[in-house]
C-alpha cells in the first residue's frame, strides 16, 4: 500500500516540478554596431531581447574584454575593470551610452547582463575611433589669461572628454565645437610651451605657444 502511495506522490510531484522548471526564462542580449560621433565620443549600443525570470543585478557594456564562456547559457564568472554599468533595471529593447575611447588600441566592446544565476554576454563588436586632426592654433603667442583657438577636425562637442596642456600645465577649455576648441592660456613658467590635447591616454600635438612677457 505504501509503495502505491509513493508512486502516486511521484506522479503528482514530478509533473509539477517539470512545470516549474519550464517557467524559468534565461536572459538574451546582443551587441549592436556602435556610432562614432567624434574622436572623443562613441555611442555604444545593445539590445535586450529577453530579461528573464531571475533577479537582475547589473547590465551594461564591457570595453576590450573577451570573457570565457563555460556553459550552454553563455554564462561566465569573469570580471573586468572596463565595465560601464547601467544599473539593475533594464527593459527589453535597445539601450545605449556615450563612451570616450581611452586609447587608440582598444576598439572592441560587448554587452552583458548579470542576474542571480550568472552573466550572459551579447557578442563582441568593434568600433571606429575617428582621428583627431589638428590644423593650427591661433594665436600662437600671447599672455596668460588669453583665449586661443585650436582648429581641427572631429572634435565633436563633448568638452569634458578633453584636456589641454601647455608644457604640462592645464588650460581651461571654454568650449568645443566639431572643428575648433577655445582654451584659456594658463599661468606659464616658460617662454616657449608645447601644447597637447589629451583624450584619455591619447595625446595630439597642437603646436608651440610663445608667452609674451
């Protein structure tokens, strides 16, 4: 009799367990082609196809890192110092963020979504880093506190992405437009000062500025 009851219990519980497993939905995410707007700004893009049924802990982009996949759900436990986290409340559909390239040698990225079961990745894409062309600096002589213009191409309009240094002394950037940048000359020690624009670790030679006493 007890064997009959146990068999009946298995018949009832096992289908219920299978139904509960069938309700589990894993996330799906993909990496889309990025949009290069300037030398200092790239729009990274991804698409969430399915958020899944598990608690979401984080999602966003990874720059220049290729994780090691180890199971059928594309999950990995690898970590990266190059994460751009967008929080823990994703919705289905396309998402994006602005990114300033930190060096000219890293041009790959991918999306990720981490839930209570692990992390799923969306595949790797490459992005184009537009070159920053410098055509001139006007005027190239003057006093501390003067405003100069650096003329070029692919500046964009993302001023916080740039820094300008006169012989390693930072100038104040007043504004950035696609083809020029306005900078206030800092207090200078030397008569002749080499001027560089920096985007991340990338530096671009602008010319020589001569301080007038």
